[in-house]
C-alpha cells in the first residue's frame, strides 16, 4: 500500500550547508534502494519532510530518522494512503533557501514565520503540491 507521511522536527544545533548536504546524500542513497520519494525543507530551524512509498518502508525509515541526533521534537503532521506519488523525480529533493521560495512559505503561513507544527493536513498537502510545481530546488 502506498502512503505519504509528513512530519516536522527542530534542528538540535545550528546546521551548516554541509550538514544538510550529508543528510541529502544519505537520503538519496538509501531512499532509492527502498523506493521512497519525497521532499525535505529546512527553514527557521524547522525541518518539514514528506515521505512517500510503501507503508512498511516509510514506517521503517521514519523510525530510523527519529533516532537521528541532528534533530528533536519530531511530530507526525499527516499520514495518508495515496493513489500515486507526487515526487517522482526525487528520492529526496530539498527546497533551496532562496528569496524566491520565501513567498511560498508565507503563502501557507498564519504568521510571518513558517510554522509547520501549526499547519492543518490540508494546508500541508497544498504546500507540498505548490513546491512540487513552483519552488526552486537544491540541484
Ligand atoms: P550514514 O549516513 O553513513 O551515517 C551513519 C550513522 O551516523 C547514522 O546513524 C547517522 O544517523 C549518523 N550520522 C551521520 N552524520 C551525522 C552527523 N553529522 N551528526 C550526527 N550523526 C550523524 N535518511 C534516509 O535514508 N532517508 C531520508 O529521507 C532521511 N531524511 C532525514 C531527514 C532529517 C530531518 C534528518 C535529520 C535525517 C534524515 N535522514 C534520512 C538521515 C537518517 O536519520 C540516517 O542518518 C541515515 O538514514 C543513515 O544512513 P546510513 O545508514 O547510510 O548511515
């Protein structure tokens, strides 16, 4: 069964670009092997990640991610059966920290700072639909 899991967490320390790069390299290597796709955003010290794939594979990966010391305060924000994947191009894509993406964050925020913990599942789904189509990505 194909599912989508969305969670948020906070960075446990200030991460430098190389830290994010290391997470992406490991993600792309591992996710390709187990057929997981998705997207990872990091803004204001908050990670927001959507994972798509087989229910068991996503569940196993989420539990591995939970034990990673690079983040804390994980919270599942949305978990749903899906008919098809959204992120067919990326085993794990990462949203670039560019001015051009700020407007997208703001569009789905209740306040001037992006806070995924307070977002409803429908808003989160709309946010991921939008970034899939309109955001700039780390190449
Ligand atoms: P390696 O990458 O070789 O790492 C070996 C061990 O060292 C792991 O236990 C790892 O947790 C730890 N480690 C590596 N670098 C650091 C560091 N700088 N600080 C502390 N510990 C470190 N992994 C995926 O496979 N797919 C994902 O989609 C994914 N998303 C992630 C999202 C977030 C927000 C975070 C924080 C991590 C994510 N990871 C993801 C990484 C995951 O938590 C594991 O680190 C990774 O899957 C382990 O890969 P590996 O077995 O190839 O080990």
